[in-house]
């Protein structure tokens, strides 16, 4: 049966300035013709798949049509725009809906943006109704109830980018709350490095020796338990003033989320790569935005390799080794009942390292955008805005603004302290009484430190450490105090030497 990938629909946005990939499935040997703006691309179905490539279009445009033909099948798509297309990937903070964010109501009631959205369906490809669910999709405009469920970060990013560039911006939402990097990667990529196999090996062990029927039964039992548990949880929180998580667990029973690591569970290695990402690949893109890492804090030491592997894999699948990849660095966060294990610090460090070592990446520093005891900050304005700044700088070559947050460059011990050099486009300033700095000698015992700022340099010292060796800044899972910004209002990224 001949099919066009569901990401192609009326109202879609196609990428300007790059060859346009159009793809789907069908019976081997069938001939496919795609017509667009006077151009024709022809191909044949091979191995059950087809891919036609149209030449790059040099201009932004709207109100266009595309026709796809195969034998007796003809489909014409209308209301097409040529603009900029970005994929919004990650977990719940990228998934977080516009209607729920602090400025969502204002946007929904007042905006008239040139933004369109495609929502990649959240479903495991092993579910029996997968084809039906993913086919019943399409691009939407900013009208009716549809935008309420759009990614708040994706929308705010796209709205500003559209205004800056004067074009239509399309966002492909491809994200799911609670997911790890390994969920968005292939089996082959995870097998390639021992450090990346952390979750994959647990998954293999859980499945070993079990039949498909047994694995399915395990997951269906969990689904039933989880539905009942969530109903009890909702009743508890609705009816209990000053509710607490610990008390919820006592009354409602064990929370078994994310469930057993079996193939039907979408919260498993490779599941969403197979079920969601491949569904929209290789739709022609300007680049990726990616807000993820919270769920990998159980093994933060592997996150740099995972993130690097994910970037390499996605770029390979899209056939472009330098496709822009914009990373949202995790903000401050800690639950009240949790100790500060510094695990989010290591995730942030990995994201910073990926930005420094991988070409055509950007880093949206949002260390000042977190909330205590809340893993989902409600205000997404600065996140979308700072991602847009990174896109303008890395992808669209705009060098006439202050787009990059200050980041650590080098450190030199001198005069009983440590001199820090910072990469920043404008001078630094301290906005609070605290400094956020800690300093240590050779024994590695850190104490709070004072600092003096001059332009793009910071001198850090403490009388308790006469011969300092190490320095670190905001090395904590959560602090409400973010002391240092540049004059453009962008915060200094956390670091350690």
C-alpha cells in the first residue's frame, strides 16, 4: 500500500534554501512523482520505502501546492509555506504545553504569529494501532485550540525567529516527558560504546529468556496498575491540603513509573528513536533544538558520550554532518526532600562540553530559569528567547548582537587567588551580594570565595585558601542566587576548573 509520510500534509512548512526530501512507503518497483513549483522529482520504491528530492528553493513563500503521484494515486497538498523548519526534541520541559506556561494565556489571546506546528504522535510503534494514530496527524496553524498543546519553548523560539527573519517558521515537536537520551538513539549507536550501554544493558537483561507474549503481558499488567495508581494519586492531591509525595506513596502505594524495561514500554532505549524520530526523518530541516537531560541524572557521567552520540546519529540520519544542534543547558533544580548530589552539575558540564567540542552547536544557558521543588519551570520565555539567539548566531550568521552567554575560558593561579578569563561579548557585572564561587587548595576542600570583576576577567580568592588550585562557580543542583551576568543580561554559565 502506497503511503506518504504523515509529516507531509496541508499547511506544512518546507525548508528554504536546501534540497527538499519527500518520502514514504509502498510496494517495491512502484514509480513515484512529486511536483512542486514547476519542478518534478521522480523515484521508485525500494525495500518498501521511497525518497524523492526536489531542488532547493531560494525564497520564502506561502500559498503553495505540492502533488504526489503513484500509479492511480494522486494527492495534492495545499497552503504550503517555504520558510525555516526546526525540530524541537527532548523531554518534558520541551513538551511543556503553551497553555500551561506563565505567558501562555497572553500568547494564545493576543498573538498572530507566522508559526506552524507538527505534533509527532506519542506512541510506541509496537502498539497495534500505531499506523492509525500516526496517520491521523497534520500541520496546524496558530488558530483554534491547536496551539494550546504546542511546545511552549518551541513556539516562543519560533515566534521570535519568524519576526527576526520575516518568514514562516515550522516546528516539528518530537519530544516526550521523562525520556532519556538512549530512548532517542538506535541500537547500533548504543552498542558502540560501553559507557552508553548503561540503560541498554538493563533493558536486555530484563528481556532475556522471555517470549514476546510474556513481555507484552508484563507491560499490560504495569499499564493497568499505573492507571489505577494515577487515579488514587489524583484523588489524594485534590482532596489533601499540603499534600506531600512521601504521604502520597504511603496512601497510594508504590509508584512504578516508568515501568518495566520491555519493548512495549516507550520509556526504553531505542523505543522513541524507532517510533517517533524515524517517523519524521529525513524531513528537511534548518536544525534541531534539544531540551533534555533531567532523566539521565542517575548516570550523569555518561551523558557527554550519550549527547555526542545522539547528535552524530541524528545528523547521520538526516545526511548532514553539520546540521545545527542547539542545546538547552539544564537550569537550577532540586526537590526539597533531595540532597544536592551535584548530578545536575555534571549534566550541565556535559552539555557545555558538547557545545565546545562539536561543530555547529549552540548552548542556551538558562541557569537562572529554574524553580525550587519544581522540575518544570512555568516561565519558558527566556528559554525560547535564548534558543532563538543561538539560532541567529550559529545558523543565520548574525554577528551584530549579544547572542552568547558568558562561558569560562581559562584559569591561572596568581597573587593568592585564581584569575578567571571569560568569553563574553559585553563586560560582566555582579547582581547579588553573593558570588557563587568556591575555591579549594590541593586537598580539594572547597570554601566560599570572594570575587572581583574587571571587564571579562574575574579574580577569585579566599583567606582560608592561601594556595588555591581549584575553583568552581554555581556548582550546585539548585541555588536561587545567580550572581553574574554580562551587560546583555545573559548569565555566566556554571563551571569548574
